[in-house]
């Protein structure tokens, strides 16, 4: 088993453990007075009751899914979910290789966090680093044959966890509505195309 060794690469209480009780501390009383200068509903910076309810449901769902994936990956997959993401992203890249800075962007890691994780993956022979030809200061992460074989073994577990936790409760109509909602929110971002491109890589 390849553990995170305290590198913060898990997606349980380290990354996704923003408890609902902690979030609640920052939610004001919706019936309270507005801050000075807020004279209309348009000036009200707080969430409505319905928005708070939806936000809290989203946080609970997000935390549940991440904790379930992390637990299954650790117990049955033998690695943190973060390591699985690294292997998966490399497997989908040309020649199964990516520059380290680009890999960090795709998986949402800091450079130091990614470097630590890749070091752990190098130790078990699943990833190796190479110097970039055009840039001697740059490094490239390469998925090894052993790493690819391990990914093939673990990928069905990951897919089953996501399907059973997130999609089994939905019928086809709900699934289509959920996709539409997610797309609408993403398209409101100015960097929508880049975000969608990176997210599609992480499926």
C-alpha cells in the first residue's frame, strides 16, 4: 500500500473536511440587520434561506463523495485518491507524460505537494521523472509500465465508487438536470474553457 505519509494528498479531512458545523459559524442570521449602506435586497451580501440550504447540501454531498472515494482507494486500492489522479492524468496524456507544472495545474496541487507525491510514486516504481529537453530546469513526470498496470487494476474500483455514490440515486431526468446545472455554473466563469478542459481530463 502506498500511503500519503503525511503529505496532505488525501481528500478526506485534510482537503475536503470542511465541516458543515464550521461553515455554519460564518453564516449570519438572515433575519438580522443589514450592514450599514445596504438598503435594498440587491445590496444584501448574505445568502437567502434557500441558497444556504442548497449550499449546505452541496457541501455535505461533496464531503461524503470525497470521503467515500478516499476510504475505498486507501482500503481497497492501496493508495490515496490523489495518487490515483496523478496516474490517471499521466495515462491520458500523449506518451503518458506531462510537465510537472502542467500536471500540478490539472490535479490542482501546489508544486511542492505534487513533487512530494511524485517522489512517493517513484519509490514504488509507478512514475519516473525526466529532465525536459528544451528546458533543463523543467521536469517531466512519466507513467511507467508498472504504474499503468496498477492504474488498470484500480480504475474499476474508482468508477464503481463514483457511480454507486453519486449516480445510482439519480434517474435519467435528474442526471440530465444535474449535468445542466453544473455546466451552467461552470460557464459563468471567465476561464470556463480551461476549467472544462482540465475537468474532462480528470474523469
